[in-house]
C-alpha cells in the first residue's frame, strides 16, 4: 500500500460541485472530481477517456489553510463591440474562489506502479494543470512524493513549508476522507467522477468522513513538561 501526496496551493482555487447558470460557486475543499481531473490532464487523457481507475482510488484532503472566499463580479456582453456602460442585452455573472488556500490531497492504492505513473505525470504533465478552473494555475511544488503509509497516516505526516507552520501553532490536522466501506455513519458528496465527456458529464455519490488528529510534529503535552 502507498499514498500519492499532492500539495494544492495557489492565489485562487475553485472547486465547483453544484454550480448552475450565472452563479459559479466553489466548495471549501478540493472536490474528488476536480483533483481526478487534474490527474487525468497530467496523464494526457482527453475528456472522452475513462477515469474509472482514478475515481476508484481512495481519496482524502488535509486542510492546511482554509483561505478566504472571494467573489469575482463579471459582466458579459452579447455585443462584440465594447461599450462603457451596461446595456439591456448584457448580463451579470458571479464567480466564487478560495483565495490563498493550501490543501494536501492523497490517493491511496495497493498498486505502487500506478502511483509512480501518476507522480511522474504530475512532474511532466501532458496538459496544463489548474485547480478547478483554467484561471487557477497551481504554485509549486505540487507533488510531495509517495508515502509508504495509508491515506490517513500519510496525510497527517505530510510535510511542506505550510505544514511546519501549522505544527508550530499546535493546530489539529483536519481531514475529509473517503469513508471505509465498513463504516455506516457517513456524509454523502456528489463529486465522484463518472464521465468528463462534454456530451454527458456525470458524477456519482461517495461516502466521506471528517477526522481530526494532531500532527506527528506536535506534542500537546510538551507545554506541561519542565
């Protein structure tokens, strides 16, 4: 067993799940659909290709920095000639983003070869990578490598500059994880990708749990010593 760890950080991220019409919302954590789409792009898969093997992998998110919700105000004109003011044929759209958020995501698999293929693709992607929308390119590093541990342990032990700050502050590690099949009490999210085809985009439900744990960097009883 192993877990591929990815750091998702950027000035802006957008993880839409139920956006419709002129209001484009974002979830407060990366969606499985969005991150599977990032991996599929890195691997060179076009929208009509199957992503069943990727969506089958157990997925988890560690929230390192939640970021702030930002609303971007747009006006769209049906007239190709620019005008200084709104016209009755123009319409307004609102697009929401997460600003300055940092997440670590993990994909767990028993197939180490599969994890190495995905890691290699992240380092040399076939298509440009973005965090939910094309206007949201990621900052580097993206890959944090492959851990020998399972999903929860790998996410807790993941290290980058932001997690070191988190550990020093004594914050608990908060995670959203694909629930084990044996667990009954779970929440449901409709962000499991079935098809990215432009003709028929389709998503299914997945069971998730929320977990908290102190990182291995932090000892909550250290302040009592001495």
